[in-house]
């Protein structure tokens, strides 16, 4: 499995710009000093904490509104 792992779920289901999301995952390789990226649509979020099973990230002000895709890079 790649370093980005597989997303299993996201909480909360609804979030506002500046809010934080928790991404449940498996196989994510959290490495000290790595730039773990989470995207909400095309907006890049910076991970604030990461483990093999969970990534916390702050949603940026320019994140898309409405239903959107979340993915790792």
C-alpha cells in the first residue's frame, strides 16, 4: 500500500472553512517531518496530526462549498 493509505471515513460530515476534519484511514505512513497533504476538493489542507489510522487536518478558507471529494497525496 502507498504512503497515502486508504480513506475509510471522514468526520464531521459537514465542516466550515477553518474547521478541522478527522480522516479515518488504514495504511497511512506517518513520518516525522513529512508534508502530509489532505485535499478537500482542489483545496490543499495541512495535516495537524497523523498516525497509521487517523489524520487530522485544517480546512482552508478557499475550500469548495457543498459535496466534495477528499483525498490524500
